[in-house]
């Protein structure tokens, strides 16, 4: 299982700790493959963009108007975290109760 996020993100660390054997991939240090980013955007749409982040608030209106895929490529921290890809290839976004239930059976 792979978690795509940031190593200093509390939510990503909580998810990695709860999911034994999961690999946390820091998307700033190791940018996400374009194909995976496109598949995630196809599944989650604009929910993949974290518009409540500090990074988003730091962007001007012209930058925010750019296509989401370009923004995510240029600013990996804009992605809602974590993006979890399980061993069957299914993707989960965030670490809410629904994702925890799906992955931990709780």
C-alpha cells in the first residue's frame, strides 16, 4: 500500500501509522507520476485540490484559474492528503472515517 502525501503532514503520519507496512511517499521530494495524478483526478475531480491549504491561499487569482492538473504538477502540496493506493490499485482520498472503515474495517 502506498500513501502519497507530505512527510510533515500530521494526517499523513496518522494514516501511515495506522496502515502497517504502508509506504509514505513525500510528493515534494518524489513527485507523483503524471499517470497516477491523472487517474486520481479522474476519480476524485476537484476534490483532489485542497483549497483550504496555505499553498492555495498564497496563490493569486490568475494562478488559481489555471487547470487543476497544472496546479498539482507545479504545487504538489495543493493535493488533498493523503492519496492512498491499496494493494488492489483502488484509490482513497483523505483519512476520514469512510476511508478508515474501508481500509481498516472499522
